[in-house]
């Protein structure tokens, strides 16, 4: 039996054509709790459930000015659990990309794992399968990419894949931060970005207030991706 695989959709012409060059480094971004509001205990089942977090459009505008692909990487087990259809999820992603594009940004692809945890697939975060699929399909250099997320499974998946990772405090981020015992070089102040390391998370770079602040750290402070 064929192993379950993630779904890659809404691929931009630039990514399909290889316009980003061989082995591109990429900005990889979780969805719920990072791009849009997290709904604890509920799925974002249709577009009216989807609400962009403040600063999201600013972040995508800044990212779109770079020469790197921008890819959303998200667990969406509501499909596998039967809580929503694959068509409904694709509709949400189409509308998300359209809104970001209309605001002056871009998203080059969305990859999601539709499987429930009980399936034990290799793509549901914290497993690194979605990242490996991006490396296989588009040649993305994971070692030179950064993944921005709000949960411990995001950080673990990114670390296992070999990416740099950044935690945002939106969504589940504050709770995740509280669970990271052993976090070093972190100040509890309310700054936009705090550099930090963690012994169990290779590549962990620090904590940002939100996606916009994470992007500002990467781009405006010169800590972005290597070509």
C-alpha cells in the first residue's frame, strides 16, 4: 500500500518554473495561529472562520520583496477526521492566497497534511515529511530555510528537517514558550524579537511577538536567508 503523502497545492508559476534557482532557501510558515487566528478546539472549516492576524499582510509584503519562495506548511487533520472536505480546505487556501496577493504579498505554495494523528503518517508535524516533500519536489534547501510556527510540534518538525526555526507568541505560542524548559538567552520582556537557543531544538533562533516581527528580524535586521 502506498504511504500517505501530504498535499501540495496552489503552486505559483515561479516555483513551477524554477525561477528561484537551484536549491532555493525558503520562508516556511505555519498557518493557524501564525497567519490567521487559532480557534482552540475548533477547525477553520470555511472562509468565514478564517481571520488574518494583525500584521500578517505587512509580513507577506516584506517577504514578497525577497528572492526566496514563500510556502505555507500546515497540519489540517480536519479533512482526515471528516470535519471538513478537501474542497473546502482548498477554497480557504485559494481565498487566503488571493487576499495576500491583493495586499501586495505572495504565497508560492501551500503544503498540508490532511491525515488524522491515528494514521501515523510521516508528514504530520512533528514528523518532517512535508519539509522533505518540498525538498524533493522543488529542491528547497532545508538547511538554508527558516520555519516560523507557534507550537512545539512546529519547532520539532523544523528542527528534525534541519531548518532554522522561530517561535511566534500568537496562537499557541505563549503556551509553547512556557513549556520550553531549558530555554537560554531569553528575556521575558515584551520586545518584538528575543534571540534564544534550546538544547533539544537545533536551529532554534528565538521568539518573535508575531509573524510581522519575525519577518522584520529576518529581513530588516539582516538575519535573513542565505542565497
